[in-house]
C-alpha cells in the first residue's frame, strides 16, 4: 500500500515520527512524504491538504495521513477535493 503523509508546521514532528515508526515495521508499505517539515510557520494546512488530496485522486497514493495543529481545518480542506 502506498501511504502519503503531509503536515502543516504544527504537525511536522508528528508526521516525521509516524513515517519513521512505520518504516521501522518493515510492513512493505511505500511511504510518501509530501512535505511540511516545520521550518516555516507560514506552512499552512490548506497547501498540504491539497498536495495529499491530489496525490490520492491521481492514484499516486492509496491512503493518506494529514496532520495539522487542530485536525479540523485539514480534514475540512482535504474533503473539499472532488474524489476524496
């Protein structure tokens, strides 16, 4: 399974930790990091929600994990993308 990950500045540390932990399980998943490294406080969730949604709709990823500061804004933004 191809799993894409994205996060805004508030969720970057958690995203990186999840990717690291899943990679260590050797479950055979392809892990795709779509960004959000926490270095820019202007990295906002709509940008990363778009990246994640586009990757799933395009078939580049089977599932996605999107992390933001509250979880609410990101989920609303990504679910506005047709096909998600």
